[in-house]
C-alpha cells in the first residue's frame, strides 16, 4: 500500500508540470515546453503560379512553332549561349543549363500535352477518341508512356490523320475552345 501511494505521488509530481505546459501561455509568457502550432496561412501576396509554356493550338502549324523557336534561340543568345547550327556539337555546362532553364519556358507544348497534364479525364477522352477512330475503320489502341493513341502499323497514323482531327474535335470539343488561336500571343 505504501509503495502504491509513493508511486501515485511520484507520477502526479511528474505529470503536473507536463500537463501545465500543454495549454496556451498566459499573457506574454513563453511556453515552458514545445507545442505544436499550425503554420500561418499563406498570405495574399504569395508568389503567383509558375509560368506556363505557350500552347500550340489545334489550328497552329509549323510557322507558329518556328516563331516560338526563334524566340527561344534569341533568349539563349541574349544570355550568352552560343546556339549551334545543325553541324555543331552543343556546348553543355552549368551556364548553358541555367540559360536553358530560363528560356525553355518559350518552347511551346501542344494542346494535347497541356491537356495530358491538366485534365484528369484526359485518358478517358483519349479512349473515346480511339473508339471514334475504330468506328471509322482504323486499327488503334491507347497505351504507352506518355499515354497516347497507338496505331497497328507504321502507316496507320498517316492514313488516320484527317479522321483523328475530326475525332479530337468531337471528343475534346470543350477543351479545344481554350486553345483556338492560342499561338497568336506575342513571345518577345
């Protein structure tokens, strides 16, 4: 009995200071023990979202792509990088990598690549596109990494090009509205 009483008193003596530290400090007191507190909410002046690459829309062609690549090349040369022609071996080093990080935001992505990144239903829509192509007589599946439409033979993509455009316009109708005339933004 005596041992139990001593144990109870010892436990209470040890627990009371610990329990006292669990509450909020009174006034300007500093808490005696570490407490878990939530991080402050992000302020309204937090940096804006990371810049996105430009998007080549469904109606943009090689000329639009080339315009972006001219801006990309100019960005690199403005940062002191010698951009090789087709016969030179590119220089690689820390300064080139740093310049590429800044300038690669000027290299456009296709509207399909953007949708692949942002649309959680992209794969489902791609399957619908494949179903549309099969209904038009093309031998296609969906797969790969990144996921895309796969053709049964080497010439299937060329033969299905017009039908693919029509099927994408049908399946991605709402998404395509965002990208009409997307390449008309200035890059310089």
